[in-house]
């Protein structure tokens, strides 16, 4: 497949505070859509809502990509869900090629955690950016745990995080994984040009963590309980409460199954 958008310009970095910040700086001075920043290590990697993301040197893929969906601007919120679908497909295909095979499924936990064996394999962070020429884009940050052993994770993460090496028993080079992701981004970019919310929704739901299960969602200082049955028109989490009402939530401070408490 010919690469026309993604990865034609890649900024390869050693140690940076954040690939999001590094790529944003490049965007503001003219980096084209599809540009990618990838770092061996992030000292201040971050996840959603300003949470820290542990990004040790050489242990994972720490990268950001510039994306510019077309169509209705209000549907751009589907972009990180689209990236999650892309990454899931890539990681499962890579793992399936391992010597021992790979029978697990990677699930997508709303809004965009990659979950394997009920532990976090990776995460996605999306940020809107605009430059002085009024160019608009979305910075999508991606962190994937590739080669960590249990001892490589910080103590408070060992029961909550997992690497591909722990699941498969093989070492995966970040550059190899990035190359596969670039090709899959290219292959499925038609879903963002223009934004095809229905197709992204259908793809995402196929691997949704907690789908049709009772969840407790914390958002805006409140907790909500209901069955996870829908994604809203802009990718919101839809909880069906008792009766027929559905509550749509556009952000979350935490999600758990009701039977886990």
C-alpha cells in the first residue's frame, strides 16, 4: 500500500517530556497532517484528565500523530475511537503471528483504554490544536506497553497494567509496531474523510469492554449506574437506566462494573 498521509514525516526522539507537546510544537511551525512523533522515553507522559503515564525507555511505543478528519466538525470526537479500533486490529494481528498463538481479545474501554486480561495494555489521548494560519488538527497520543515485565511497572500499577510481552512471551520492537499502525491508519483513513460515525461506532462496539453490562460511571463529581447499551451521536457513553431513559456522558473520572464493588 502506498503511504499518502501517515508517517511521511516522522520525528524520532530520544527522551522528551511528552510526544504530544513535541508534535504540537512541530505542527505550530508547519508540520503536515499525518506527521508522527515517536520517543524512546517520555519523562512527563500523560493520559486523560492530566493523569501521568509511565513511559520507560525502550519498553513501549510512545507516539503521537496529527490527524485532520473532514466533514462535520462536531463529529471529530469520533477520532480517538477510530484510532482505538485501528490499534486493536494491529496488536491482535501481531500477537496472532507469535509462536504460541494468541487467543485473547483486546477490548476497548470507553473512552479509549486498550484492555487485555482485564488490565491496561495501552491508552489514547486526543487534543484539538490550531495554528496561526487557522489550520485545525487533532493530536492523538498513543501509549502501548510492549516489553515490560511485572517488575518494570511501578508498584501501584502492577495489578492494573500488562504488556504484550507478558501476554505473548515475545519481544516487539516499537518501530515494528509503529510501522504496522501507520499502514492500518492509512488503510482505514476513509472512515474519517468524511467522518463515518456509524461505521466507527459499529467497529468500536464489537470490542467494547462492559457492553450490555451494568456499569458505574463517575463523571463531574457524580456517579451514574446503568447498562452500557449505546454510543451517542458524538461517541458519548450511553447508560440505560432503569426504565427506558438513557444518560449520555461525554467524560469520565472512572468506570467499573457494578459487580466489582
